[in-house]
């Protein structure tokens, strides 16, 4: 009877739906983003192709439509290409005659009527070619369109206009005028012929290889489509990552930051916990509450305030350090000044956590242990070393482990202080030198690659390396704490 009542109160169907819903939510909010990030690390993702939106579909649809139209208009286009080829060959022949006439002419034998007739014939043929190219969609092929446009401009600017100014607008033509024509105009006519010969070659190929014409006509669309697609690049991002001094340098700087910031945070938290758990301190509970303020404030506000206080020439701490101690700190120019400020700010942000953990550990020490030690004649330092420290070592070690993981992921502090600067030439043995930010931590490096360089593939690969380092760190601590017996400390 009881089992039946429980089944009515807690039916298996409801339990299954709750479990299934939880799994789906987990997959959506956790597993899928992680899987997508891993996928991006092995692609050439940039700001253009990571989320192309409807633009990619529009281009693909446009390419399909153009291909269909070109295939259905094959006969018309080939006919237009052959007609244009004939007209351009005739134009080249007329230009050859013009060059010969200008090369052999004298002031007495020069025929301006011949020049005008050739000019009219050349312009009429090229104008017809232009209409054919436009109407038959030959202009889609850059092999036809580009040299033809160049020939039109060169013919107008470098041939007809100089001829007008040198010969046609003068009453008498001198030998010096003809020399100028041979030096300036005749080479330009040869250049126009070369461009037109390229057009002839392209037109001939259309008749022989129409599929090649379609590929050439859609090449620019194909290039844009290819640019908007994600491509799997394998380990190329990781090769780039470790082929540049900036990322190995950021790993080195992060490790250095961990070795300096973690002892500061733990020491500050431990000392403050010992002070404000002493019965000799009046109002210690109120003071402990005030010391938790850095923990309660938004990180953005805290770090920005520290940056303002250390701003050269204006910040209050900067002015105090210079006037009282003669120290001139510049977080925007000196690498190690900025690094020291990082450590100070990180200590300010993290000591409340270490202090809280330590105070809780001290509160859990039986008073009898301390009283017995005092009765036996132990002094304050001896009590701390023999009684207090061994009993709080595990919680403090745990806090140190967590704060070390946070320091390995240092991001907001260097970003908000000076974006990981200052910039300088970075070099490491075995790596080519590169210009980068001297205090750019690992996570900040990945962030900058995404938002400054918009190289999301490289950024994701950097974050994967960071995750791998954190995983190795977590496994190492698990091994030391549970496999080697440190958990019994």
C-alpha cells in the first residue's frame, strides 16, 4: 500500500521528464557551447565567416542563377564572342595602319583625313564590341572585361587626345610635332593593341572552352562564397599559436604572475585572519565585515578605481608614491611597474576569500588545544606553529589551490589596468621575435585575438590550451591531495 502511494505521489513518468529535461538543458547551455568552441579551434573562423548570415545563401543563389542563365544562353554568347573577336582583329589592323602612317609621315605627306577616318572606324568597331559584350553577358568574364576597359581608356587618353593636341588643332605641322607623336602616341597605340590582343585570346577561348568561361564569369562570386565559409584547418591554428613569440611569452608571464600573486594573496588573507580573530582586537567582527568590501564590489569598479589611482601625473597613489617615497610609477610605459600593480590589485580582490576560509578554519579549532598549550608554557608564536597552523593548513591549502586557478585565468585585472601593456618587441629562445603586449596573460591573449584581430580560430585554440593547462593543474593537485596522502594533512 505504501509503495503504491509513493508511485502515485512520485510517478516514474514525472521523474523521467525531469531528468530528461535537465539533461537537455545541460547539453544546450554547457555541452553544445563547449563542443562548438572546440570545433572553432580547428577552423579558419574570422569575423566574416563565423556567422555569415543570409549573405552566404544570397551569394550561392546568385551563382546558381548566373550559371543557369549562362548555360541556357550558350549559343548567343559564343556567337557574340566570335563577332567581337572579328571586330577587334579588324581594329588591331586599323591601328597597325595608323602606326605605319605616323611612322613614315612627313609634314608634307601627313594626312589628317586618313587619321580621322581611322579614328572613326576604330571607335565604331570598339563601340559595337562594347555593346555586344554588355548585351551577351561577356562582360561577366574579367578576361574580356578588364583588358577591354583598359584599351578604351588608353585609346582615349593616350592616343586620341594627344593626337588632337599635337596635330589636329594646328594649322601647320612641324617635324618636332611628328617626333612627339612617334615618341608619345605610337607606343601607346602598341599598348592598346596588346590589350586588345588579350581580349581576342579570351574571346577565342570562350568558343573552345565554354565551361572555362562560366568558371571565369563566376570566379569573383566563388571567391566571396569561399571567404564566407568555415574551413577545417586541422592543427594549423596551434602551429600558428606556438610559432609566434606572443603566446609562449604570455604563458611565461602567466606562470610568473601565479608565483608572485598567490603568495601575496594567501599571506594577506592569513595575516588578516589571524589579526581579526584575536580577542585583543576590539570590534573585530565589524572590522572583518569591512574587510570583505573588495569581495562585494564589482570587479570592474574595483580595478578601474585602482587604475585611476595609479594614472601617471593625476592618480592619488601615483602622486603619493612620488612625493613621499620618490617612486615614479608608469603603468603605461614600464612593464614591471604594471606587473607590480597587477599583483597589488589581485591581492586586494582575493584576500577576502582567503581570509574568510582561514577565519572559518580557526573558528573550528577546539579551544581546549590552545588552552592546554598555554598551560604548558607555549607562547603565541609557538601556539601558532604547533597548534593553529597544522589545523588550518588544509583549508588554507585548498584556498591557495583555488586562487592559483584564478590567477592562471587572470583577465580582468590586466585588461582594465592597461590591456596587458605596454607594447614591446617580444622574443624567446627558439621563437621569432614579435611585437606584442608584454603583460598579456594567456586568457587576455585569446581575448585580444578574438576582439582585436577578429581571428576566432586562433583565439579558440588559445583558450583550449588554457583549458588543458588548467586540467593538468587540477589533475596534479588531485594526485597530490588524494593519491599521495596530502589530504590527511
